[in-house]
């Protein structure tokens, strides 16, 4: 039991990021699926993708600040931290949108499986995109936003 506690203590930040990043990713995928079911794939891969990213950016900032990196910044420093976080997440949101567009709109019509089940194909592209995004977000958060002083 002590070895497990030591392991968690040693790797807390990475484990917490994986957990809360997983929750944020799940939230992103669920909202994407809801938009797709309610409004269609075109909406889900366009405006819906932007909206679900905004929701997830706010959720991720709160969980990263509070539970993962345990930031204690106040006032102007906290505002600057939020601005850096949102700026980096907008960059990865653009990356997400580009991957979705390339995967669904450009590559999708050329892939036989995508034509057979376009909603499933779009969800697969979204899942792939989320793997790329979560890795990029960790690098941005660790190196630029919540860096230890």
C-alpha cells in the first residue's frame, strides 16, 4: 500500500492530468455526439465543435488550475494565467478544427467506410483529434502556463 501511495505522490501531476484530461475529453466527445445526433454531422463538425471546445476549455482551466497544477495565483497573475491558458487552448481548438475538417470533409469522401457510416467516421476522426489535442495541451500547460517558479 505504501508503494502505491509513493507512486501516486511521485506522479500525481501526470496522473491527475490524465484523469481530468480524460474527463474533459469525454465531455468533449459526449457534447460532439449530442450535437451530431440533434443537429447533424455538418453542425457537429463546424459550429458545434467550436461550442463544445469552449465549454471544455472552461472546464479544463478550472480542473487544471485547481486539481492538477494547484495554481495559487491571484489577481493579475491569475488573469494572465487564464489568458495564457485560453490562448493555448484556442490554438489547439484550431488544430482540432483543422483535423476534423481534413478527416471528415477532405478525407472522408474518399474513404469507403466513411461513406458507409459518416457519423461513426466523424466520431473516429474526433477521437483521433482529441488524442493529438490532449498531448499538445499538456505540453502547453506544463511548459508555459502552470510552470513552477
